[in-house]
C-alpha cells in the first residue's frame, strides 16, 4: 500500500477483497471508468510489470473516485485513487506508486499478510486463554492480584498481536519500496518521483500536528522512508531522467480532465492557469464548456483540438459526447466510430459508447449495429455492468427477449446483484435451447455461489 492513511486503507482493501469483479467492487469503492485515463495508467504500468515479472499475470488497474493520494492492491487488482493521479505533477510520481504496488504483488505480500494475521489471531487466543485461566485461578483462591494479572495477560496478548502485525506490515512496505527502485532502474526511470511523494506525506503529517506512535502504524514514518531510499535513488544512473514531453503532455491532459469532471470549474481552472495556451489547458476549456452547457463553444474547441491531433481517439470521444448532449446521435455515432478506429488501447468503453449513439438513432438497422458494437466492447471488457444494461435495451427494442434477459442477468451479475442475476438467468434459460452457449452461460450464473465457486 502506498498511502498516507496507513491502516485505514488496509481495512478498506480487506472489505473489497470479498468481491469477484470490478463492477462488484463498486459496491465498496467508487470505481471510475474512462478510456483515456485507463490507457495512460496502463502505459505507465506496462514496463514496470514486465520488470517485476508480472507481465503475464493479468494484473488489472482500477481507478477509484477518491481525492486522497492513495493506492493499494487486492488480489490481482491495483487500485489507484483519482486524487493520486491529479496531485502527481509528473508521470514519474505515478510510476513510482505503481512500482511500489508491483513490489507488493510480486512479493506475494497479501498471502503472507493473511498468514501473519492467522498467527496473530492464534497469539491473541492463547493469551486470552492464559488470562482466563489466571482469572479462574484467582477466583478459586480468592486472589484479586492473580485475577488482575489474568486480565493483564489477556489485554497484553492482544496488544502484542497487533504490534506484531503492524511491524510485519512496516517491513513489507520497506521491501516494496526497495523493489520499486529495482524496477525503476530496470526500466531506466528515476526514483525522484517516489521521494517527492514521501515528501508530500511528511509535509502533510507535519502540518496536521499529530503525535504519531511509530509502533502503532502500518507504514514506516515518511522521514524514515525518505532516509532509507534517498541514497538508493541518488546512486541510480537515472536519477536525473525526466519524463518524455509527449508523456508529460498526456499526464497534464489527464489531470485537467480529472479536475474538470471530479472537482468542477475551480480546480480545473487553477491547473489550466499554470500552463495557459497549452494543449492540456485547451482540452480543459473544451471539457468545461461541455460540462457546463456551452455546447457550441465546446464543439468548436474540440474541432480545433482534432485539427491539431487528428489521430487522438479521445478528442473524437469528446466530440461524440458533445453531439449526443446536443441530440445529434447520428453525428455522434460517426465521432465514436472514429474514436474506436483510432484507439490503440482497444478500450471496451468506446464501442459501448458508439453502440449507445446507434441506439439513439433508433432505426432497426442502427439497433442491429448497436448490438454488434456493444458486444464488441463487452468482449474486451466483460465486467462492464453498465454495458450489459444498454445491450439488454437494444435486444429488447429488437424483440429478442431471451437475449435481453440474459444481458440483464450479466449486468446484474457483474454488479454483484447475484439474486436478481439468477432470476433473469432462469427467465432467459426457459426461452433458450438447452445446451446452446446462451443457455450454458445462464446456467453458470444460476450455479454461481458468492464465494466465487460454482455449485456442483
């Protein structure tokens, strides 16, 4: 975990670990979906994951709508707060966060932590039993001192177990920090972004005025982390390496986008003022005009951006969003089609948006095309619960009721609403031919147990 909040984040991670999909996780953490931001963060992560030996392990990156600077892992998912992305002034700062979290995944720290928790629980139980025995002995011998000592043993055992876990976590954090430097060196990148992040944590802790017991937190103190890493970072031949200008530009555009959509006009404008006239600032102006109802100005600004970067899929996506809001679905569909064709990351979100525009066109032909596009998107991003809702609507308007009910079941399933998913799956199965792919998928949903296992 790469966090200023420490143990509270561990509890959050434990809460989300019980869910089986990104959509189901949204019940516990507010998940954000955006094709542009997801593609950029994956580009940041790809070389780091390769250096960590995780390139083929299917690590998924999930964006969390939270303003704090935080990231954590659970299973094969790496969660990054939008606040971390917006506060990080350079790609290198985010890459340092990803490298640290990759260290946790590659080191198998979650499994090891579970084992430590089991040991700590055993320690606490033994201490409780010893304490209870002393209390009983005190009662039978009428010795208040012995009974009091028994309560002390029980309380002390719990305290010892807790401190043991926290000490173990601090060791893991230090190990992940060192692993991160190894990955950064292997990919020819600086560790200065990590030091800047720890400096931010130290400043926040100093400003809070809080007196922190270093033995009661799950992370090393920021000053200690900086001291441990500074020598390693400055020994690196890449210490002065800076991010490529094109990557920095994409990062700046991402920050403005997050500020506009998550924070509103004030934070976006503050960012834009730092670099007036830049591509990122003009992108922000187009987004703010779209968000606050000036569609004509937004379209003009977006068209200018497209003229400057005709192969940027996300400018076409924004153009599609504007045209949909202006009730011009046919033109919007054309813009989304261009976005899909230009997208090197092959995001599943863009075909679904294209399909929504085709649905809004409303002809039988456009509805059939919408089904194809939404299915294409879901083929790339099967856990997109919202996408299944649009697919179900398109099938319903075409009169294909079994397919509509199966799509509804899928959407409910990936939302974590397993009860209604099973109901719709049974309804679909009654109208489908036994043994065909749709029938079999419905059976899988019906047999699914919340533990993640299929009932036999």
